[in-house]
C-alpha cells in the first residue's frame, strides 16, 4: 500500500514538474529551452512582410527530449535547418492545428547532437504584432513606417520562438531595410544611419519574448541628455525633446529608489499617432505615443511608467500573464514615486485620485473574478488581463504595504526584491513567499498575511485602502458646489495655473447630464472643443456625445481620424455605439478611420459596429 502511495506521489510530482508553465504558450520550455536567438530579416514594405530566419541555441532540460516546440501565428515556414561544427542539414518539422488566440505550435525534431537551429520563414500582412503604415499615415507623408507590438503574445506573429514570459534570452539581429529608412530595436541601437539599409543589433541581457521590438521609418535621432536620446519622425523631434526633458532626472530618481539601471542607455521612440498604446516598455527603447506631447510636460508620468518597467517587468518579470500585476502594479506604484520625486507631491496625488476614480468606475462593471489581482480562472486572450485592476489596485496594494511599515523599510525591501529576482520570471506565489520572509515576518504583526491574500485573491477594494486626497481638487470641488452652470458663474472660477490634472478633475466633477446651454457656456468660457491636450479633449468629447453637443462633433471626427491610442478612442466609440442617436455617426467615423488603426484597436472596435463588418464581408 505504502509503495503504491509512493508511486502515486512520484507520478504526481512528475506530472507537476511537467505541468505546462504558461497556458498561453505551446512551448515545451520545461523540457527544451531556447537560450539565445539571432534574427536575420529583410523588411519588404511592398509585400508587407518580414522575410528571413531565426537561428537559436537551446538547452536540453529533460534528457532524451526529441523535439522542441515553438509558438507561431500566421507565419509561413519554409524550412528548418541545423548547423554545428561537425554537421549540418535539414530537420523535420510540423505545424500543428491552429488554435484561437494562440496560433500554431511549430514542432521541430531535434538533431542528434546540440546544434544551432535555423527556422526560415516569412510573415503575413495580417501579423497581429506588426503595423504597416503607408506613407500617408505618417507625419512626414513621404515614407512608409513599420512598428511591432509584441506584448502580450504577438511576438509569435513575427518570429517563431518560445513566446512565454517565463523564457528569457539575449538576442541579436541583422535587419535589411530600404536604404533611406532607419531601423531601431529593443537593443543597442546605432546613432548613425547606415548607408546600405543594413542595421545590426545586440541585446546582451536575457529578456522575455514580449519585449522584442522593431520599428522602421524615416526616423531622426536627437540626443537630449547624457543617457537619453530620441528617435522620431522629424516633425515631433523638437517638441518631444522639450516634453521629455526630465527623463534623465527620472532615471536618477529611479536609481536612487530601487538600484542601478541595468540596461545601458535609455532611449525613447516617438511613434506615429496610430500607435495603439500610450507606451510600451521595450528595453533600452521605450515606444511612446505622440498624444502625450502636451507642450507643458503634464503627461510625462507615462515616461516615468515605461522607465519604471526597466525594473518591474523587464528586470523582474511575471512568469505568466495571470501574474501581470507583478509587472503593471509594481510599475504603477514606482511611476507614482518617480513622478512625486520629479514633479512634487501635488501632481502625484492628483494623478492618484484620478486613477482611483477610474479604477472604481471600471470595477463597478467587472465580474468579481476579474477584480482579483491574480486572475485564477482560465483567460482566453491574455490581452484581457490588462485592466486597471492589475495597474491601480496593484499600485494601491503596494502603497498599503508602504503605509504599514513606513517608506524607508518598504524602499529597502523593494530594492532587495529587484536585486534578488533580477533577470528572472516569477509567479505571485514566489513574490508572496519572499514578502512573507522579508517584510511580513520582520514587521512583527504590522502586516497580516490574510489581509495580503485578500488584496491578491479577492474581488473589490479593502476598507483600509489608502485614499489619496489633494487640496488642489478640494478647491475645485468647493467652487463647483451648488454652482449654477451658466456663463457668468463659470467665468468666475479661478482657473489660472490649473494643470492638466485639475482640468481633468473639473470636467469629471461636472454632472453627467448637461443641457445645451450649459455645454455651450462651458465651451465658450473654457474653449474645450479647441483643446490641444489629448486627455482633456478625450473627456470633453465623451461629455459631448453623452449630451449630444453637436458643435464638438467636428473635433470628434478629427480626433478619431488622427489618433489610434486605444485608451483614448475606444471609449468614444463605445459611447456612440451605446446610444441610438449616435450609432450611425460612430459607424460613419469608424468606416473612414478604420484603415489607419492598429489590428488590436480593430479587434476592440469591430464588435461595436456589427453592421459594418457585415458590409465588409459582402
Ligand atoms: N506594457 C504596457 C502596454 C501594454 C498594455 C501592452 C497592454 C500590451 C497590452 C505599458 O507599460 C503601459 O502600461 N502603458 C500605459 C501607460 C501607463 C501610464 C498606464 C498605456 O499604454 O496607456
Ligand atoms: Zn506598464
């Protein structure tokens, strides 16, 4: 009997050891793991394809493994070869059946002895991780543009690899592009343009697959401080240099908080406005939307955020997407600390208050299981885990820990945490056991593990959440209290010196339902329809749709045709799609703007206008 139990236990542990580490990857990385990659690709704008190869080295973890499994999606595999000092030749391979959201497993028979394996392939125009822009869709209008967005699981649509954050590899690349264009990657970049269109890259540190990135375009280069340079189309270069001038100081503050920046230089790539995100923390080269160029540095916390990922995410990475909050929650906390150091406590608190307001609003409509920091139920598409829960609930959880033990102790803890897990991918449970040992136990009862687990595994927000308050918003609330919203009263509100955050709070503090007269007065006094700040315009345009304020609709059309950042455009389309009166306006605008949007944006907006996709299918 005991023996039988022993066998069952043994079986169980074997099964666990072989349990799939990441449900969103086909890779058998627990048996055979890629350790290094070299990309060799040619960029073909006419065919909208990357063509070439990925050569990789690997390590056998489970002896006698016969095959290595990679992730692919919409890739055309031509052949697989191997090469070692002794031998070279072709390898057998097979693409397994396509699965929704995940793509296809590429199974390669391993050669007899360890060798470099090369997969020869090309991408398809619909690659979910690439956006190909025509010249007209760029600011300069003369040259086409290409950029990648690999997070969460889109790297597999432009290179065959083990597409899971639990595998980290260094990479190198040789990229051939049209001669008049520049190529940049999430790696060491060369400041000079090449004369023959060939660019070489090296990322010496091991990084997870979702951080592999490329962009190709008519990119100018401008060094703006000791460790920071900008890449962008010429039109944004000077404006961006002013807007992001505090980046160097942010790096210094970040290092003072959590230890050395370990990636060499830190550069920023300003993308065309169709970039679907605010920013993407590609190592050494964050990708940034131009919609944060406000002229007054008021939206540069986004730079603090992407920079902060150089520790939380790029250095210590979530092992799977269920643990996303380890990346985004830590980064949001860290972002706030950098912003506070660079712009002061008022700015940080105002942003905190605005974020908490959005978090509460978003959570109100969310199923309970999605409100936990760790999403334990099956997630079909990992892009769906990116809600303000991972970001802001995660951030407030860390702030809660900070208030329990004090800033000094908490900073020391975080500093050691980043050092301890540097260049590793970890699960929430690994974090918890480290937290228990290094913060909870030494805190002598100041923090209860049961309360920590509530934050992590339970829906909602705990009662002792640290609520951010700021005098600046109270002044606005006091002026608005009981105010009849007419031209005369509005003109008396003291708005001199208001920052973006105060304008946002003011707009959000107004009643949801406003009359035409009230909207007109607001517009006449504050010129909201003319707002150049993309965040302020966004909130105003939402109000304009909700209150059918047609004088702002011209601006609405222009805004949606020129911006592709999902956070700014999707809510506008949703609001139009929800109202009978504005559904056809939404359809009309989307029909004209759709071709300029990224695939990811289309995935989100298409379902809002089903009649449009029916037309397209016909
Ligand atoms: N890693 C994210 C971008 C991302 C989000 C990629 C979802 C794939 C799926 C990036 O660090 C980020 O969080 N960007 C935010 C900015 C931030 C200040 C909250 C964004 O894009 O708005
Ligand atoms: Zn982030």
